[in-house]
């Protein structure tokens, strides 16, 4: 099984977020809780449904990641872009994505 993390977009501003081990949504992929077995993935999915229903986040998804040299890397390009930040100027305090991180 591929390692997985739970991601979503924060309802208030649309910024990509990941669920951490404290059950909080963080803007840093590297702080995400990693699920390594089916039961953990099911728990992530349940938390995502709960937080979506509570209007905390939208576009909730479990995504594949791999750990390389202690750093989490999303498998899909779309998720690497989301993890690195917007590809353009978006909002005060959010810089465009790091091209090296999203490079294929």
C-alpha cells in the first residue's frame, strides 16, 4: 500500500491544507499525518467527511505520498503543486509555488 495523507481546501480562503496528528488542518504537507495501513486510511476518510459536514474544509481527498530523505512528496503533480502553494500570486502572505518541488 502507498502511504497516504488527507488533504482539503480551507473553506474561508481556499488554501490547501493537510490533516496533522493532532486532528488539526495545517498548511504544511510536511506536518501531515501519514496513513500506512487500510484502517488508518479509513480513519482519515471519516475525519474528512466529518470536517466537510461541519463546513471546516471542502474538496477533501486522501492522496498518495512517498517519503524521500525524510520529506513527504505527493505522487501526483496536482498534489505537488497544491503542497507548494499557488502557482501565482494569490493572497497576502502566500508566495507562488517552488518550481523545484513541483518538477516532475
